[in-house]
């Protein structure tokens, strides 16, 4: 998962890598730097539908860990 400028090509240059996704795994198939994702969203970034679902899962897991 990366932060990229919307004007860049899909496989082009990106700003920051904030996570990974491994669709072949059943559980724990993604990692996400939630603090960096929240920062970029506060700066106006718009997550894709898939990344938004990962954000919801990561926030639920963080709340359960507290």
C-alpha cells in the first residue's frame, strides 16, 4: 500500500509505502502503518475502497489491543 499523487501513473512513482498486502494468506494478510495513513488522510489523501477496509480492520484491532 502506497501513498501516490493521483496524477501519477498507476505503477509510477509513489510518495511513501505505508503497508503491505498478501492476498494468498487467510489471516493477518496485511500490515499497515496506521499513524502514517491517518497523517496522509488528514492531508487530503483519499484511500481506495480496499485500503479503507484495511483501515477499519486496523483501527478495530488497535482498539481491541488497548
